[in-house]
């Protein structure tokens, strides 16, 4: 039959030569299939990892990003169609599919990602299970069916339907992951029980929690042996990993950042670590895609305050209405503010910005004491974050002189309103991490104060804002038009909304640009930028957004 198909597909070929050609074609097809499946599965797994290994979030991304109609999947469908049309010689279809798989393999292998796959133990387990499922599908077909008509189409179908293999593998492993997580949870809980004198400070908020964590850590190090959750280890498993791998027996303070995307996330962490003090840095419009309403955001962030013991204390940022109007009566509550001093116990006064940083005074309204500080940081958001750290440090008994010294030494947190001056070139304001309505407004305000040259903003806008996505990105564009000379909008996800906001402002329309990628934005910047200009990078969308 193979020889007959070869004879139909091309010039007459001797049977033994045809068999050799078919064998070589089959080997090349198999090698290409394994290599391409490897790359496709790896990319699918990377996207699941960026969606926190949660099937429902991956499915939502898959649908919203038009991933079902990407070119690779379309061409694999074409190859599958050729294999299913029996009038087309199998050898011809197999070679077409081989070419498609080689091209797709090379394309995926050459791609650069902002956040590549991290081969954690969980990722390895899912990847191995995906291949196990693949083998369980292919093996019976290879043994019992005619591969000419069944096996080759099945392999192409696996490339088309790879996301289903991924989701199935994740479902199959749920009991395994649950068992592993329980073991890790119990180990972390045991470690914390063995350290009864450990002071545990929780930090949460819609934004500002990571910077506040770093500032508090730097100050408390002057007085105590301190450990904090590293990076963005602010999920339950991130906290568990920190306790198991980073907490030291002699530590006196543990600073625990607590992130949330759903109601109950903060409570879950508090049930493990049992904090004695808590900071709420902000209650704002962040992660509305999952929270749905600002009231749900408020309820979740204050799960930290509700979990505090009666002899503990809370520190709350009154600059946010949904934080200021939340009554706290289960524990002592110290409120602070920069822009909205009414009702605050600690306020920032006499704020003065300079090219070298900021000078400001923190006034304690209850005691009447004042403390003047100097810092390399800029922006109201950083002053606010410093105030929260300062209040906790004072409450824990850190001397004022040590606080002053530590604040002067604090380095800017990477990608969070980080100002870098490049000699003979531009000044860079790096605010690329996880933009939000309040933070982006503050970053633009900082940019507006830079008068040495042109003020340039490069942004793809903000994400995870639910029904207010377009509205808030249009507001971002409108404010950018008031604060900048040149605006470069990156990507298509928020393009229309940001451009609409920019068009409504005073910026010259000729200075509004839109590009598809960050690399294109950089190339444009090289053409239009001049020494002395200031460039604000406002947010950097992950690979799950285009």
C-alpha cells in the first residue's frame, strides 16, 4: 500500500527505494513530532505557570488572547486536514506536516519571553504527566492501528489540542499537589511554633506592599535579626517556602508580604503565620477581574487586620478612601497619610524633592513629636511606604537615630519608581512592575517635574481591572497627556483606550506613537530621544498579554 501511494504521488520509484524513502520520512516525521511537541508543551506549561497553575485562569487567558487561532495551530490544522484526505498521498501529507513541525519548532525555540518557564518541581511533574498522557494515547494506536491512516493524524491532533493535554495533566496531579502542599504547610507551621518569641508582621495592600516590605526590612535590620519573604513570595506557598528555606532559628522578626486575588487569600496566610502586627498599604482598583468590586478588595485586605490578636496593632494608609472608611475596633489602629491628613495619626509634612531624593517630616499627632528624614527615593507613594515602615519601627522600639540612618541608606526597589541617571544620556524612571491607577498617576506626576529635556512615557497600560479596564486606561492616557511631551503606547491590549485618553489632552498629536512590541518602542526611543530627556517605563505586561 505504501508503494502504491508513493507511485501515485510522484514519478515511478522502485519499490525498495520507495520503502527506504518511506522509512526515512517516517523517522524524520517522528523526530520532528517529538521536538515540536516538546516545545509546544513547554510553552503551554509556561503560560499555565504565569496563570498560577490555575486551569480557570489559563482558560480565560487562552480565550482572551486568541491563542486558539495562532499561526502554529492553524498550520497544524492544515497538516491534519491533509492527512485525513485520503486522496492526497500519505507521503506528501507527511512531508508537509514535517515541514510545518520543523518551522513551528524553530519559531518557538527562538522566541524570547519576559518571564520564561521556571523548572520548579511542580512544573517538572506536570510536564512529565503531559508526556505520560501522550504516550498512553499514542502507544495503543501504534500497536493496533495502521499508522498510515491513524497515528500520523493523532500526532498532529496532539499539537492542535496540546492545551487540553496540559489541563488534563494539571487535573490528574491535583491530589498529588494537595498532599505535597499539606506536608510543606505542616512543616512550616511546626517551624513557626518552635519560635514563640518571633515577631511576625504582615503587609498587604493593593499596591505598595513589596516596597514597604523592603523599607521596613532595612530599618529593622538596625535593631533586630530579620527575615522577609523574598521577591514576590506573597502567596501561601511562597510564604511556606520562605519559612522552610529562609527563616533562621535566631530570627527575631519575620516580615510577611501577603498577596491576594480572591477573597480568603489573606486569611489563609494569616491562619498559618498568626501575625502580631499588620500594615495595609492601599485599598484600590487592582485585580478587579477576580475581585469584581472594590468592596471585595477592601474585605480581603482587611482580613489581615481582622486576624490580629487583641494586643497587636494595625497600621493603615488613610490616603485611600476604602481604607480610611473601614472601621477597626478589634485592635489598636494607627493611621497615616500623605495627601489626606484628616483622621490620620501620622502625617507627612514639608515634602521637598530634589535631584538627589526627598526630605520630609513625619508628624505624630498624638504625641506631638516630629521626625525629619532624608531619602534617595522620590514620589508620594514612596514617602507613604516609608511612613508605614517608620511607624512599625517606632512601635517596636527602634531608636530614631537608627531609623534616620537606615532611611538615608535605603536603595530604590527595582522596577518600582526607580530613578536611574545615565551619564550623557537619559534619566530613566523605571516603574515597570505591576502598574495600577494610583501608582501610575504618581509616576506620571514625578515625570512631570522633570524639566531638563523632553518627558517621554512608554506604557502598555494596566491590566486585571475588570469592567473598568478601558475606563481606567483612558484616564491613564488623559493624565499622561498632561504630564508628558511624548507618549509611546506598547501593544494592542489597551491601545484604543490609552490613545483615546491621550487625544483628549494637551499633548501634541504628532508626539503620540503606538507600537506592537517593547523592542519597537526602544527603537523609536533611540530615534527621537536626546541626552537630558527623561523616560518613564510605566508597567511591563507579562507574556499572557499582547
